[in-house]
């Protein structure tokens, strides 16, 4: 495995491995091109660090000598969740809450920040729907680089405050994520900042492959039969498939069919799910609403590629309503002990729909990606949970327990 160039996903034009964010010819998105001819030995991965840099052979930048310990998140068997959904399969949740800023975004930032340092940048920046803000701010703090963070002003407080606590300069922009993204594209032209998901986007995206490679290693170098993952821009979802495919090309993962890829979006911002349902090849931008704010990208950069992944693997891209998302968060928490943010509520809700439709066959290995932590979106679930107010008195405990439980 060797990163050789940047390639335009639209017209195929190639460019050197520099900080570029769009094709000069057609303005299409760029991605890293790979020479996949060299196999990678399993021993080499096993001897690597307990971070995503154990998969350095699949990353477009050498492992840095500084930075936060990102990756190697747990893959947890979820038998009680499977039983509750009537599933007779091997069900796992890959739980990204163990990363330094509690979401999978630490992976993409680790790779983009390493590349930014290699290219000589003196500052990090990002346009964020929430989790990227904290991940970029923390990486800047760990590397001693200033970080400029741009978020829509209506994000969850927890996400904005955490980013600021790392010492980053946080701009709460009056507008949607898509407005923030436009602003950052303009700023990236003439500021000497490495915008992790704008001019560093091709490198950033590669970080998401490590979530798939790790999953395969944890399954004993097998790919799952089926995957459920969230979609905002569509980058994570498409890169999960590429991670499994490159693991196979490198001889690490046993040969077999590609995993059936299910994507999930909040109903308040489901442009890719809508295009999938309509059988369209184009994604029509929407104005986001709803509680799944971390997935609220109305004009997703990789939406059309996500459609291709779903269709090519026999998967689907499906929406979950706000009520279903909250139910999903509670279902996961109650059956696995993992409290996820709204994005994980979306994937859990879509898992439930697949189970109810009977799409998941007995004996399959299924992995659900839980990409962020519930403590960042407590307000979403607050109206659905109850606590009991009592005086510090044992009789009051008994009296409360004797009352019928409200359902
Ligand atoms: C928790 C969480 N999950 C999933 C995603 C989806 O990421 P992508 O833009 O790669 O589709 C995001 C994006 O912000 C996120 O914050
Ligand atoms: Zn092009």
C-alpha cells in the first residue's frame, strides 16, 4: 500500500499529494490515489502501536512523533440488543466514544493534522457540525498549533464549550453548516490554515478507513457481512467500505463479498436517503432540521458516492425520525451500557428497522457504528427519561418503589 497522488473523483485528473481541495478542471472532490500492489503482513499491524497509526500502511502520511492517542476503540458484542430486536446474528457495536474527544472525528483529524504538520502549516481550522470542532481544537492543543473553529451557532452547547476549553478560537456562525462550509471554503483560499475538512479533506477522509481495518482485525481478520453507519457528508460511510476493500487487497482480510452497507440519516436532514428511496443519482440539497445535529449537512459532498456504495453492496440509506432517534439512544444504552449521541441513535434506529423488516439473516456478522458520545447531546434524550425526587429518607425510597412505574 502506498499513497501516490490525489485524484479527482469527478473527472479522474491527478495531482501531487499537496493541500488542494478541489479539481482545477471540474471542481470535483479529490481523494488519495493508492498503489495497492504491495501486500501488508498481519504481524506488521500486530506489532504497531495501540492507536490508528498501527494502520500507517493505509494512511497517506507517516506516523507523527506527537499527537493524541486515537483509535483502537472497542468492538463490543451486543447480545442483549440482538435479543431485544429478535436477531439471531452476531451483533457488535464499534464504540467510538473512547477516543480523546469522544467521537470518531479524532481519527480524521489525526491524519489531517499529521499531514498539515508535514506540509508546514502553522494552524489548524475546520467547519464543523459539532464533533469535528472538539477534535480539531484538541489536536491543535496537543500539537501546540492554534486552531480556528467554525460552527453553526445553534449547535449543542457541550460541543461549542468543549472546543473553546481547549483554547481554540471558536466562531459561532449565524447560519447552517452549509453556510459555515461555504465561509471556510472562501477563507481557505487565502489564510495559511490547514482546514482539516476543506483543503486537507482528501487526507482527513483516509482516517475513516481505520475504523474498518480495526473492525476486521478485532473480528480475527474477517469483514462483517453487514454494516450500519451514519451519514452526514457521506465520507465516513464510503471510507468504511474502502477500508474493508483495501484490507482485502493487501491480503489482511479473508476474501469474500463486500459487506452490505446500510447508511442512516436523521429525517430532518436526509437528502441521501431521499435520493436512495427515489432511485435518483443526484442528491438534492435540503435545509436541515431535527435533533441529529452532528449529521446536519444539507448538501453532502460525498452524497452521490454514498448512493453508489449502498447500491453496489445491496445495502440501503434510510432515515430515522427524531422520536426514533431518541428511542434508539435509549435502546442502545439500556441493552449495552453504551450511551451514544444522536448520531448513534440514528444508526440504532435503522438497525431496528432492518431487524423489523427481516433483512438480517441468522448467523450474519453485523457491525453497528456508534460514532459519538451521549454526554454531548443530553438535551435530546432529557425529555424521555425520568428521575425520582425524594428526601434523604429510606421510607421515601420504599414509597416511591411501591408506586406503579409510569410508562
Ligand atoms: C458523531 C458523528 N457521526 C457521523 C458523522 C458523519 O460523518 P461524515 O461527514 O463523514 O458522513 C459525523 C459528522 O460530523 C459525526 O459527528
Ligand atoms: Zn475533475
